[in-house]
């Protein structure tokens, strides 16, 4: 089912056919450079099931994304209730993961802007957050392009990662409905 359309993208609910494409994306070292581990097909199936259950529970999720021009699956973008405790939780986060061949084309920004509008106008959220590893410049750029703000005092060690992991330290970006 189509949830959103943007100029170049379709954001939709997940279908079984998305598994192989998402699994390939989750095994791409460039895409997963700032993730704790590269996901195999079974892990991807679990992730998609989590997204589907999240949709049933909350009415929003990380949506499958296709190119409008040819229907090609390119990844996900959407909203998730943060699944751990931190100084900023409970919170709703915006997250994305797109095929490496889509990097630098503005797709993440385009989809994220639609999700942000939905979060404030339809869901009436007060705030949306996003976070990533400190040196994930690509994701940080998207966060800034969609209007999010970074305060270094909000940075945190991700509680689901070992303290000695180079991926442990995260930057937090925020955007409130008032902005």
C-alpha cells in the first residue's frame, strides 16, 4: 500500500518481494559502514517484520522506498519509536537506509522531508530526533538539510553498543514542531 509519494519516490508498506533487495542493501559494506554489523537475509527478514509490527502498533514505521520512475526498491525511510533508554527518550526517530548507488542523489533528503511533514501535520508529534555515529557525515548532512539541529550536549554513548566500540559515540539531532 502506498503511504506517500514525493517528486521521485514512493514510500509504501513492506511486501515479501522487498526482502531480497533489502538484504542486498544490508550486506553492502558502504551502506553498513556505520552500523555495528552487516545483516544477512535472516536478520533483514527480522528487521522487516519489526517494521511491520511497528506499523500495526503505532500507525507509522520505516517504509519501503521505490523509485517512481521504474518501481525499483532502494531502501527504507521512516519513523520509529526509539527502542532504548537515553536522556532524550521516549522519542520518535527518523531513520533511513538506502542502496549505495543512490547516495548523493538527494533521495534520503526528499523522503525524509515528506516524513517530517507527516510527523508534525498528521501525527502531531512535538519532536522528531535522529542520531548517528559521530563521523557519519552523509547522514549528518541529511539531518541538517531537513532542518534538524545538533547540540553537542545531547551527544551520547549508544547503550546497545560496547563502550570500546568505535561506533558507540553518537550525535543527536532534533527538530521540534515549533521550528
